[in-house]
């Protein structure tokens, strides 16, 4: 695959995939229910304008807070060697993949009267919602920025220090600009998540505060006003496209080819006062991210106010009228779907990344934006769109189980792209020239140079894709068949039923998902280290 | 062997390589000499097939290489700053080209060992490239290039980033290597000492064009123009006038056979003047600096300061009045601007 034909093919696969499994379903929903009147209502109605404004400012605020919490942890993980470093990196990722329902419930437990943080008086409102949003998204900052940071040559900061810059100045003038593309990428993803936040807003904010996504759900599912829901979905998408286009442009302009060094060379043991900084950052981050998880696990072994393993025992029993199948099936389903979805996402997203990274320009920027779009689209819309658009010739997939990993991969592709594109852009182009002169044809150059060097980024993308698929809820809810639920679906079914045992089972399953996710993420870290010890 | 004819490479409206002709014969080493930004690296990339030509052609034994991609040209290029693969160890870097050529493992191992021994790095085979010193990286890059037995060797500022002992040592090794292998080579540098020491022929480039080509001795003794002379480290030109007895300069009339009359420029080659008690030019020593077995003098003979190099034991003191004799061959006369 070289030359023009190869490029076209590499671009055609991701575009075709996204076209069939994203654009078409979403267009179908919007095309069938959008009316001019509804669009007019959305812009004139003060209440809906308020929703749009709230959506925007809470997303900006939450993104800022997430960076404030995540960057210190990213720094520590990237620059310092400490016992349990790999474990910490994996641990940070766990909150990100927990189903929103579970996290929201964990925070409700923390903030409710009698809960550990009840003194804050944040039972329901904007504050606990923000805290939950930050909790979710810290992983994005730590993984994306930390991954890039660990590859930055520390000698450049040394150079600035020698030229008379203080530590803070050197950071501001050298490290920060070089980290720019990675921070931008992470911030854009966090912004998208918080802009389209659903579960945490629905469950943690007071009813007076709703994001567009919640409003789409209310209008479409509770009030059955599909035209308004479609209009809102359109407004949300336009906002997201505008943002993504800006981000892609900035990222392209700021990508700097730079010398990457081995992560092991860059990281060192903290010295003197640094030990306190490292310990402080690790401690605070662990407490913030671990606290709710501990509460969650604690709840799973407390049924009706007393300690008991009843919830786990109930999960083990084969007969449950809530799930129709043994709970272990949900686990197997989740793992299988996630593996498949991540593979699809890595292939499709990887091809797209190669195209995007190799030829900067208007066309690839548009492609970048299109690939990021699923992040900013209502999961409700995507899932519903699958049912509406894919139920007839030429693509009748409605009853097929394959729809689940496909839907999940659509959501996961942006992660792969955001992880891989900066890595490929950072490869010194002379390495490719050197390989060519040593006799490597273009495709071989890609395999021998780009792939191994970007493998770390691919692995990070793959890990994220797995994690996203494991926790995906909104779209899966629509396309999963009743007899093949995933863990998040099972949890929501347990939560929807009354009774302490059902709540306990939900908590137990959440705990299992938490453990499984942690294990998957840790395994990927291991692979990464073994294969890339050299880099 | 290699012939480049009227090569043209444009970046936007600017021409990085502007109608360059270049030939490299069997076993010949050609140095391309010029300041940074003169287009020498672009020329190498064009020969390698990494940079398409906008006009002109590159041929090998008469065959046009336009349709031959870089990976099939079998030209070796050692990159400035080496471009070693960071994800492979020393052995992996050197074996790369052999793997591309489909050489089997046993043969590959043997050949890698051989080439690493050749550059004196046999013991570092399993080392990561990031752990190597600049000089070692340079040798790995050389070994990587040589392992595939290219039919042409191109070196882009190979000693640029190295400290002096390494430079001198490697310069000698290059010379020996090129003699021994008989590989035709193009050596790109901005350092005329390197170019003169190594090359059979020197091509001087300025702003994308070749300003002079010839054996090192010719280039040094007759630079094509004052710019080239200045680039070789000669003193700046001074305005002069042709007269019957030679050229009239601020230092007096220098006895050079010139025809015609009118305004010219004169550049003094470093060997144009020498200390000679019976010489016609009187000058006062204004500076004397120690340079090993030599001393570099700066003398005042009325016009711009004159520099000359003398054996250290003959060096006069600052303030002494010395007499200078003129070596007519070293007085370079160029048309006025």
C-alpha cells in the first residue's frame, strides 16, 4: 500500500466506518424528527438558552479543575521513579471507566446526611456534580499528558535553568509550550466529556441545572418531544464541531518535532524537598480518587446496614429475574465486547491517525474533527440512531450482537486518534528517510519506524478503548439484547429495582467492574513496559 | 558513475538547489563545501531520492534515476545528527538495512559483527543508542550505512557535532576507509579543512549554485571570487587599481602581472606575504598570537591590517618593525564589484 491508492484506502476505511455507523444513524434521527419550529423554539425559549449557557460554563470550569488536579499527578508520574508507580498509573485510570451511574451513586453516598462528606452540605447541586466530573476525567490528563511528558527530554529544562530561568520560569517557558499539544488534546477530551455529561448531571445536580445532554434525554424520553430533542442534539453537535475544529487547528500548529528520550532515563527518584511534593501529590490524588472507590466497595459488602456478602452470593446464583442470565455472563459479555471494540477502534483509529498525522491540511483536519465527533454527540442519539438506521436493507443489524462492540468502538475511536496522532507527528522525519535509504519500501518504513515508536501511544489508545467500552452505557443500553447484557447494563437493572439486596448487587457488580478494569489497565501497562523497555 | 545535471529544487518561490551539475567518478571523494543554508543537504536528499527534482536529472552509469525510489537506489546516506533508530539497540540499527535486503540471520549477525569491528564498536552491540556518546553514535551511523554495501556513500556534516579529538581521529579514519573500500563518496561540510583533507575534488556551493569545482589545491590557490576566498578564511578584499608595475593597494604597489587598467579588488592569500629582511613592505607588528608551532601575526602596513602565519620560533615581538616580501602568486586579483 503505497502512493496515492494506499492513502485513499487508508482514509476510506475510517471514513466509511464512521459514515455507516455514526453519521448515518445520527442523520437519520435528526432528519426524521427535526422541524424548523422546534429549532426556533430552542433559540427563543429562555429556559433552553439557560441550559446551553450552563452546559458551556460548567464544562469550562470542570475542565480547568481537572487540569489543576491532573497536571501535578501527570508530572509526578512522568518525572519521578517511586515504588508502585505503575500501579498508581493504572489506579488513576479506574475512575474513568466506571459507569457514571456507579460514580454518581458513590458520591451521593459520600455527600448524603451521615456520609463522610456531609458537612460540606453538597447533597445535590453544581458542586458535587463538578467534583464527580473531575473525578472521572483526571485519568485523561494523567495518562495523555503524563505519557507525553515522560518522553520529553529533561535536558531542555536544564538548559533553561542554566540560562537563568527559575524552576517555575523554566516550566512556564520550556516545558509548558512543549507539552502544549498534549495538554490541548487532553483538555479537549475533558471538555467534550463535561460538555456532554449525562449521568452525573442527572443524578448529582439539582433539577434546576441541566446540561444539553440531560435536556435531550428529558425532551426525547420523558416528554416525548422528539423535534425539540433533535434540535438540541443539533445545537450540541454544532458547538462541539466548532470546538473540535479549533482544537485540531491549534494542535497542528503547535506540534513540535522533538527528541524523545526513554521514559526510564527521564524519570528519577525524588530528592530532598521533592520527596514531599511527590508524596503530597500522590497522597492527595489517591485520597480523592480512592475515597469514593473505597466507599463503593464498602457499600457492596453492606446490605441493609450490616456487613454481609449477600450481594456477592446473590450474583453467583444462576437464577435472577433481573438479568435473565447468570451475572457471570455479563462479565464475559463485557470483556468480549470490549476486546472486540478496542480492536476495531485501534485499526480504524490507527489508520485515521496515520492519514491525519502524515498530511497536515484542510482535508485531514476535517477528518480529525469528524473522528472526534462521537465524543461530542449524545450517546442517547447514537444508540437510538442505530436502531432507526440499521434495521433494514442494506444493513439489517438491529438484532445482531455485533452492534454492541461497533457502537462502543465508535465512542472509543477518538481516544485512539488523540493518543496516536501526537506521537506520530513527533517522530523525527529523518528516521523514515534513513530507513528508506537502507532499503525499506514505504510500507516497511511504517512498520519498522512509525509503528514501533508509536506503539506506546497505540497501547495507551488501546487501553483507553478497552476502558471506554467496559464502561459505555448510553449507546449500549439501546443496542444490547436483553439476554446479553454488559456489566453497566446489569448494574442499571439492579439499581432500577427496589430492595437493599438489588442495590447491594449493583454495588457488588460495580466493585467487580472496578477490579476487572484495574486488572486490564495493569496488564496493558505490563505489555507496554515489556515491549518498549528499549524506548 | 554518479552524474547530476542541472538539478533544480524549489521550495515555494525560492530555489534551494539551482541548476547544480555534479559528477562523482569511481572511487572518487567529492566534498560539497558551503555555508549552512546553501542547499548542500537538499542536494544530497535529491541524489538520495528523498527530495524530488523540479528540473534536471540524477543518473547512475547513465541510467536516469527519476523513477527509482530512495529505497532502491542503494545509496548510503549518513545523516547530520545521525538519525539512529531510538527503538533499536546498536546491533539492531546496523542490521536494519540487511534485514530490508532479506539477508538471513546468520549472515546478518556475521556482517553486523564485521562492520561494528570495522568502526571499533564491536563491544557495544547490545547497547541502547541513547547511551552512546556523540562519537560512538556517529560510528554506529557509519556502520549502519556501510553494512548494506552501498554503491555510493554520502556523508552530511558527519563531524559537525563532535569535539576536536574525535573529529581529527575520525577524519583520518574516513580517509583510510574511503581509500580501502574505493567507494565513491560525497562529503558535505561547511569546514574547508575537512573538505581539503578528505576530498579528491571540492565543489563550493553558495545559495543553491556551484561557484567553483576542482582539486583542493586549485580551489585553495585560486578561489573563484572574493566570497569564496572569504569563505575559505582569507582576508577581506581591498579596493585596488591596475598600474604598469602591478596593482596599487593601500600597502603599496604589489608586483602582479595584470592586464588592462582600472579598478579591481585584491585578496591576499595567507601565503602572499612572508617575513623577509630584504622585503619591500615595512610593517609594524600589532598582535602576535600563539598557535602551537605557528604564530599568527597581525601587522600594520598602512592599510587594513594584514594577517600572516610564521613559524613560532621566528615570531617577532609586538611593536617590532618587520619587512615583508610579496609572493606574486598569492595576490588574488578580482574584478571590482
